[in-house]
C-alpha cells in the first residue's frame, strides 16, 4: 500500500465531516478546535493509516485538503 499524508487548511474547513466519512482508513476526525469562522475543524487523527487515495480531497467541497503520496522507487 502506498503511504500518504494529508494537510488540512483549517481556515477553509467548515466542519461538514464529508471527508471523515469518505476516508476508508479512518484517518480523519474532528479536532475540537474552532477556526476563525467558528467551525470544528478536521485533523489527521491516524496519519500513519493514510494511503494517499485522495478520496478525502475529492470529497471536500471547500478544497481544504491536500494529499501527498510517498514516491516509491524500485
Ligand atoms: S488520502 Fe485517503 S487514506 Fe488518506 S486521509 Fe484521505 S481518504 Fe483517508
Ligand atoms: S470535507 Fe472539507 S470542509 Fe468538510 S470537514 Fe472535511 S476538510 Fe472540512
């Protein structure tokens, strides 16, 4: 499985939770932290489980998530 990493732009996040539901590996969760708009923002609770599939980023209506994949060299 390729390893991935996500970053979440807290100020873009509106706490809708769609990315949490979209992640097949339970990487994302609510942080309990409010951004400047008052939304409970998402963070990577289990970052080591991320495979870089980008389902979360494709689901986010506010383009708050960036996904990076580890480059596999053979
Ligand atoms: S890239 Fe895939 S595995 Fe990683 S947090 Fe997003 S949906 Fe989950
Ligand atoms: S889908 Fe986007 S806006 Fe919604 S909780 Fe996730 S990061 Fe925030």
